[in-house]
């Protein structure tokens, strides 16, 4: 089996390739995009929030919760 990468310029070409796949002459695979890869959220957002005392965070949470009632 041989693997090649092609760029689709026209949607008709994609339809032709899909027809070849239906005939079991080729197999189409999508490339993994950046959204398919696993994101390391810890490193992405590290340092995004400032450190606050635990009491301040508890007070903010209580205010938010009381706002719903």
C-alpha cells in the first residue's frame, strides 16, 4: 500500500475520490487537525489567573450562588 497526500482544489475532485472509495479502490483518511490533538490545559492557561486568598474566593463563590436564589 502506498500513501500520498493531495490538495483538493475542486469539490468535483472530492466526489470522484469518494466514488473510488465506494468501489474499494482507495481509502480516504482525514488528516488530524489541531482541534483533534489533545490540549494540555494546565500549560496553556498556567499563570492566567492571579493568586487570591482562599477566603476571597469563597466569598466570591457565595455571592455568585446567592445571586441565583
